[in-house]
């Protein structure tokens, strides 16, 4: 009986974990994409500012 309860509890946890992973991975990918864009923009601005200071 305890094994059946433990198994049912385990299966009940599988669904929320799958839903969370379905939501979290795309959000992490979007966050990574946005961070790369921000870092690239900062680097671009810094290069232009350095070139402007040297001229």
C-alpha cells in the first residue's frame, strides 16, 4: 500500500515538473539572447566611444 502511495505521489509530481521545464527553458533562452544583445550593444558603444576619443 505504501509503495502505491509513493508511486502515485511521484507521478503527481512529474506533471508540474514537466510544465515548469516547458516554461523555464524558453524563458532562459530568451534571457540568454537578451543578455547577449545587451553585452554586444555595450561593446559596440564602447568601441565607438573609444574611437571617438582617439580621433
